[in-house]
C-alpha cells in the first residue's frame, strides 16, 4: 500500500504494464484515500467515483490491448502515463464535470468542453480523480479565498497549503493523488509546491496551451505539472506541452522530450544566486535549508556565482497593476447572462449585472477588479498600467543579462514555510509578499520550478530553480540529479501514512 502511494510515475507505469495491478485497482486505492482524508483536508471540491472508475476501466482496456510491452521503456505506442490517476486544479474545464474555479460564480457550472491540457492527459490515458480546490479565480497564496472553504496543509492542518493551487498540492502531499495539474500566474504552482514539500514546474509562457483554462491574467497564466519528483514532472510535461491553435499565445515549436537530459551529470553547471533573493525578508530556517542545498549542488559539480536582478524589488508592485488590469477585463464575462451565478431578484438589466457580480465574487476578486479598473481608467493608465509594463520589460532584461553568466538561477521559493490560517489574510500586502521570489519569473515569461530541500520547524522548504526561456529540460535535469542525491522529495506527512 505505502509502496504504491509513494511510487514514482515510472514505477506505477511498469506495475500497470506488467499487470501487477490494474488501473481500476490503483484508482480505487486513491479514491478510497480521498474519501478517508478529504473531509479533513478539503483538497477536492468535486469527486465522481463512477466517472473516474469508468475512465480507469477504459485505460485497462488500452493497456490490455498493448500486450506485455512495457510502455515505461518507451517501446510501445502506449503513453507511459496510461492508467495512472491524477487530479486537476478546478480552473481547467473538463467536459461534463463541474468546473468552479473556486468561486460561487461558477459553483454550478458544468463545463461543455475540455481544456487542451485535460484533453492531452486524457488522450495519454491518465485517469482523472476529481477537481481540486483553489483560491477563487486563482487569486491568493493561501487557499483561504476559495468559496468552498480553505484547504488544510497535510503537514500541519493548522497551516495553509499555499495557493492558489493549494488543493492540488495538498492532494499530492497527502498521497491522495500521484500527481496533479496546477496553474501559475505569479507563483501558484511553485509556492504551494514549496509549502507542501512537492516538485512543481511552471513552464515558459506559451509552452502549455491556455485553452479551456479559466483566465485570470492572460499574459502571465501558465499551466504546469505538480508531483513528487522532477522525473514525474518531466513525464507529465511531455503530455501537457505542445502547440494548440486554439490559444493564440501557444508557441509552435518542435515537440520535446523533457525527460531526455534527466541523468546528465551536473559538472560545470553555473548557478546564479541573485543578491536580491538572499537579502532581508527570508526566514533564517529557509536560508539555512537553501544554503545546505547549494552546498549539495557544489558537491554534484556545480559552481555558484553572484548575480544581480536590480529591478526585482519592483516585481510585486508591477504585478499588482498588470495582473488586476487583465483580471478586470477577463472577469467581465461573468455577468449572469450566459452562464454562472445570476442573482435571483433584480429590477432591471443593470441591477442584474450588479447583483450577480456582487453575490458571485468574493472579497479578493472584487479587490482585484477594482484595482484593475482603476489602473486602466483614462486618467491613470499612463501613471500605473503603462509604467508597470515598462518595469516588466526591465525585469525581463535583467534576467537576460543574468543568464550570460549562469545556466540556472536558484534561491528560496517563498520567504517562509507554511503559515497559519488567518496570519496573513487580514493584510493583503503581507499575502502578496508571499510571492516575492516567484512573480518576476512570470513577468519575464521564464520557466521556474520548486523542489523540496529540507524543513524548517517541521514544515517543508522549497528551493526555486529558474531557467532561461525553454530551459525546462535542463532545469528538470538539475532538479533530478539533486533528487537522486537527497531524499527530501520522498518525505510524506506522518499523519497521512
Ligand atoms: N498569489 C498571486 C496572486 O494572488 C499569484 C497567484 C497565481 O499564481 N495564480 O495573484
């Protein structure tokens, strides 16, 4: 039992191929764990046992048709992911499934089609376990803003799991799912991965299609994998990435095998350490864990070099102009007319719009819509929105200069380990600062990941790895070699065993 919940995707893949276990059996194991632990954790908002088991049966039929060929070895046409269960963040539309985006606005919305990512993972034969809780419309860093209530961190249920992909993170950390999807606009894959002791990857902007992924800030949003290890993330990204003509920002590039370089030695790797990421503001326990991880990298053959990202202190203020501006425009579609919540009582059309939006959206979403509308308004556009766009360009240029002297950049993912419920929710600026190390990466469109690198006060610490555009394979290699030498990524919360 513990073997299967701790197994890597590759191990699950060969167990399925060798018929040691069927997808129905494996899926049932995880569905039972969800039933047991979800009442405490609140990681899933929708589970549909029958639908999930039907998908598992279909996967078993595919595996059966594949004979005894071992897909993990890459010899069969069958995807190595066939028959493996996974959970989706509830921001991804899935045909026939309720898709809420953590909001009352969409609490009863049944998606009439699937996101590209969901289609791709279904086509690979992965079995969807259900939809994971999240901050409302992906706005938050603690999962306290969900209409469906907060998600608990499996490492300490008095603490937040991070956000906005907190349900996905809690589900994997508690071993209710072997892997999950997430989305990252300013840190929402990496920060919850850090706070829950997982590996999470935000790809280069445009690598994963945003079709069917409910939009928050379109120029920043990017879907990506969350799992226990870098190797698992590589296999998932292989299925998630790729050109999709339905997303105008999807990049048309030749397909890549993101697992191709996993085992490459790290000799000669140059790691850039931004001075700005190692200054004040980070907890001592986080600093110690990150420094020990860097020492491990030096043992593995890497060298470290100090670099500067001089405009990075402007990333949070620039983000909180750009992201709300885009959100205010994206969320204007929720007007109570075509789908989503409609106020039961109203006097005329304007009143219906106003009441539906007032009732359907929570406080944080309203705050963002107000900020976004303000910074885009005629009198303030130049002072705020245009200025923020200029800063965004400077931040991207800083990274380009930095990557001349290093191959990857490392630092903490978040300034602290998981914090307690209520600790930051009363002060939005404190909450926004949780993403101080992650946001610049989104503004620059770069790939970023978080891997577990130790503990502070018995809670997991995340190490962030940032690469140049399309550096995913290299970053996964850098993460994988570390995970071969350490076992942080295999740790699971005692209470979930
Ligand atoms: N915490 C950030 C925000 O609230 C980032 C969220 C995200 O990446 N979706 O905007």
